[in-house]
């Protein structure tokens, strides 16, 4: 038997969802007997909305007959979209092994059914408002949207995460929007600042594409507003007045009473919590200790621990209950020291803190005879080669002394109040970062650091412009132009991470990244 020969009139067909398109094809019988062929449509997936008329065709030898294929794709979100390849098959009823297929492509128009929802519709605050936007896709094709927020008066700045979202069929995706006022108001009445959020197609539509009348289902938009409150409301002013009067009364009572005796802060029955202790090398021969104040505590006991054996060499009890820092001086330079802290409540002693260790800075090198040091005095005996008071660099040369201060623990990096210098051995933990190009990155970072400090977390801000090689965000991307909120510095990576993951930090900012980093090491 000989396979039939098929010919399709049009191999490229186009149809809209809910519409219909037809195409004719021919079936040639190259054999010597009359053949009956069963006709159907095949594809990568079943095509139930395709039909062949007639479904069975009889063809004389060396003759051809014509049949029609009809495509009727359904409308709605369940319908297909995009390019659908298909094949028309003719199978001999006399010999089932004798068959042929002709192929074509059907282009089905895409139907967009994107919807946007903003929660809350109106936020309020003195500086910023937080919103969540959701996009749902009820069309017949996936969509990629770039989220754009704007206000006509340009009174707001926006921070959107993420800026681009992919919305699969039948799915819902979420993004966060921070709306921040550009002009804070000290006093006055509340003001409503409206804005609009649009999901723009990504990539953008070609120029000249006609816009759909009314709401565009392929470009969902939603309106929102930020109600700006004055920084000093009437209630705040009244509260400040009351507090001021109360403080004056307390001060007058204390002065007239003649100095009340100090009473313990503990209740005598509660076992104190475990302190969080950090150690940082300060000037040569000094280590600075810091810890968070605990409740139900009468005093603190500081333990000096041998770094090699972990044994306690010395105990210093009776640290004041209001004291949360201490400088330990007269230590040997370039030496590692470890400490532990324990809180005391009456006769009860709480658990020891984790060891906090730091290495004292190296002693400053002396300058050559007769050369002035950074303080304007001459140095003592000369050193080999006459190094400067700051010491030679890793590959530098000796020469005249510099006017800068002596090194206090290795190389430092960064200058300026927002680019702090760090000594070797110091660690920080990154809480969050904000791209400098967003317009509100600096203020957002400073607000978060202030809230963390108010909660008892030693948080600070730095402006990273490439001077801290190796500093990355949560996606491990280098931070070369960003404002960074961090905690520390601490004497070890685990100490910085413990500060970042403390209960006080989690209460203020649960999403802290807590990426540890050694800034001075990165600058070597």
C-alpha cells in the first residue's frame, strides 16, 4: 500500500478566543484501488475544539478530494493563548499502517485579565506609609509587570520591592510599597496625599499600540493615598508639657529630700536572664566592653577568662545595675583577652554570657630620632630603618614620619561620619540595605537605626560607596552605592550575629539579614 499525500491550503492560521477559523486541505490517493481515509487533528496536546469535515473521505486511485479543518478556541481564562502547532492526519481504513500528516500553526490571540488590589488603600504616618499590592491573572497567558508608583504633586517618594513581578495563569503575586513624604510637617493638620500604582507591561508595548477604552486589563492600576500627620501633634505637645512638669517635680523632690538611698532594682526571687556581652579593642592596652541592661538585676559580675583554657582568672563583682559599658585598661598590646558577664538578683545568679573576646591593638612604633611625632614631641631610640609613627604598610618603604595618629590595631578604611573606620579584628552584622538611587534610602536607613537604638540595639548607619570590598546584600550582590544599617562593631563574627538576632532586634525589625562582615580585613 502507498501512503496518501496531503496538502494544506494555509499553514499559518490566526484566530481570537471565542472565534472560528477554517482551512481546506487535499488528500491524494496515489494507489490503484479506492481508499477510505479517516481524518483527524493531532498535536502536542489534545485539541478538543478542532474538527475535520468530513471525518471520513473516500478517494479514487490517482485522484484527490478536499476536506475542511475548523478551529473554535473557547474564550475566557481557561482558553489557550499564543502559538498552537497542529497536524492533520489521514489514515487508511484498508491498511492502518498507511497514513500521512500535514503540519501547520494556529496563532490564538492573548486575552489579559489582570487585576490589582492595594492594602491598605490609605495609610497614615508622620514620615511614611506601608502598603501591599497584589496582582491576579485571570487571562489566558502569563504576564510580566513593572510596578510604577506616582503622584501628580510629586510630594511622595516610593520604594517598591520587587519592582518587576511575573504573574502566572490563575496566580496572585504580592509586592511591598513604601510611600514617604518629601516634606515633613512639624505642626498643623493632617493632609491627604493621593497616588497611583500601575502594573506596566514588561517589556513595554511597541509605540503606536492602540489603548483599550476604559480600564486596560493588560495594564492594571489602583489608586491609594498617604495621610501625612504633623511631627508634633497636639497630644504630643501636651504630653511633653506634662512630662516636663513631672520631671521638674521629681527634681525638686530629690533636691529637697537630701539624696535618697539607692535601692536594688531586682525583686530577689527571679533568676536573671543571660546577658549579651561584646568586646571591642580600643586604644592600645584597652578593651571596651558593652552589654544590654536586664530587668530584675541588682548588680553585674565581670569575669576575666583565659582564652586558651576557658578558666576564670579574675572576678570583678558589684558592677552598678545601671552600668552597661566598661573599659578594661592597662592590658598588654597585641594580646587576646576574653570576658564573661553574669547578672545578680539578690542571692540568685543568672547564667554566664557567651565569652566575648578581643585582641588589643599593637603598640605604636616610635619615629626616628629628632623627628616629630603626631603630638609634636620627639621620639626615643630609633627603630630599624626609621619607620614612621604609623608603621610601614604591607609593601611600603621607610622614610619621614607622617603627621597622622599611630595605628590602633591594623589598617583602617573609610572616612567621614557616614563612612566609619574600623580596626582590624572588628566585626559588624548587616541588618538591611537601601540603594542610594531610590531618593529615600538615607532617611529610611537612619529611621531604622534610630528605632533599633531606641530598643536597646547598638545599630549604626554607613554609606557604602565601594570603600568596603566584600560587603554584600542578602542576594550576595556587592554594595557599592547604598545606605547600610548594621550592628556592632564586635570582637568576633558570632558576637555581631548574636546582637543582630537578639530579641530586642527582632521586635523592631524581624527581617534582619544579619550578614557578618569584617570591614578592616576587606580593606587589606
